[in-house]
C-alpha cells in the first residue's frame, strides 16, 4: 500500500497507509473459499507451481492443508473449459444461493469472525448483457427461482454475500454485481460493492502509457496487444464466449483515457486489438506484448514496443488482500454501494449509473488516497501548489 502524504510538502508527513487508517490486523484474518475443484490450499499451491515449494509453501504447509474449499455453485455452461466435482446441487438457482448464505453464516460462526469480505477470484464467465432480470431486485429474485440463463453463478455469490451483509468485490470482468438490482440491494443492506476485473498486467501498463500520450498530445494510430499464458485462467479464456467478456473489459480502457471524441485528429481512427492465447508451457508466467504505433509533430510516425514478462498470480494476490482490507474499512466507515474510490485495482471500474469510469492509474491512485484522507479528517491533496509561491 505504501505511504500517504498528509498536508503540505513542507510538513514532511507521510505515514504508511496501514498506520494511517484503521485496517484489520493481518494476524486476525481467516481465509476460506469455494471451489469446484476439491484440492485443499496446499495441493492447489503445488499444482499451480507459482510459489517455491521449499521457501514459501512447506513452511506453512499445515495451515494450507487446513484450508479446504467449500462446494461451489458451478455451471459449466458459463465456464466451458472447466470441470468440477466439488459442486452444490439444487433445484433452483435461488436454492443454490441460499446454500451459499448458509456457508457464509457457518464460516463466520465456526471461525468466530466479527466481519467478512467476499472477493471473487474465480474464472471469467461467458459474456452476459444486462436485461430485464437485472433491472430490479424483485425481477432478479424471480429469475433465480425460474433458473433463467441470464443469472450466472457469480451473481448468486454476490446476492448471497449482500443478503448476509458482507461486502463483495468482483475481481473478474463478469457482470456479477454491476447492474441495478445488485446496486439496489447493496444500498438497502448498507453494504459496499465494487469491481471489476483485477488490473495487474498489460492493462495496468496501458493505463500508465496512454495518459502520457494524451498529456503530450501524441497521436495513436494503432495499439496491438497479445498475451500468452498457460494457467487455468488462460485455459478458460481460450473459450470465445469467456474471452468476449475479458475483451470488453480490456478494450474500453483506451477509449475512456484518450477520449477520441475530443481529439479526433489524434485518436479518432485508432485501431485497437487485443488477443489472448492459451499456451500451457508458460504456466502462470504470463507474457503481454504490445506494439504501439504513435505519431508526433507534423504527423511523423514512431513506435513503442512493450514486452511484459510477468507472473499473473504474483501481481494479483496483493490486490486481493488490499481489497479485502479496504472493503472491510468501507463497511465500517458506512460507505455503502459502489466503491469507485477503489477503481485503482480494476480494469473496468464500476461507477454510478451514467458516470464514465476513470481509468488513468494515477488519477485512480489520487482518488483512493484522497478518500482515505477524507475518512480521517485530513485535507485532500490537489497538487495545485500555489500556496508555496504566494503568501496569503
């Protein structure tokens, strides 16, 4: 999380964020999960091959072995490339969602937790557009009873969490809680919601470079992005319907940052393409490659190449922890509904209806830190700086 500046630059106040705001203590956290694959956390760690077994896994083997996944609400028609045996059974989606509510209550009681947070870290579902079933809470609950296809498993988790008064953060590009019925429920239950799609690799780089191009009025003729990864995420995204959901999340970033409607001569004809390819030998070590064709003064062309050889889970795991702590803070601070101030963590930030999202990473960071300052009674930082040069 780093530090947070307070007051003027001359004051030298920059405490660690974890010491500035009352976050939950890491020693007080208890972890649990649902998963259609029955492996305990230790087995899952070894299969994934992300962490060094002897340095990082074996020292905490007993703890990891104790974390066994609860049976999941899983339907292969929404995630076509996965199969699972550790799944719940029920006649209706409402019945399955009620089983999730029971799991939440049981987990809280069994582990003697004061508060809970649910963070969706599961796979990308097929692309779903909002429809009548998502318009009101009444329609949504009726659709659950009727097993309507427009109600995906992730939505059942979100509904169950909110009904139990538990904050819900969506780390995938799924619709999940980004529609009116879920927003109504979050406000009615006074629970924070937010998302969507963790911003970790290639898109994070885009939200750093594209503001630079716009700030210097450099045109962009084209931006070609491709990814190769071999983990389960890559396997899921090898299905065109799941890829469509991810593609929508990744493509929107440049349009909102570069604003081609305001700068048509610079970005109005920009060609933007995103590819994701499943390549098993790479495992969790994702590679994101970008070719960016830009042009400057008098239209002279230039190119930028980016090759980001990253580790998918290593980039994502700290975000999950930050979001759990911040969503818990939001709940205790009485911040119900959409938490746009946490858009720093997401590719496709959820916002109030009719409000376009901010994708620029540094605007998002400023929003996050100013919200923390506001919560703690400190003045926001605008970076105006005129007070250093003109006496009152």
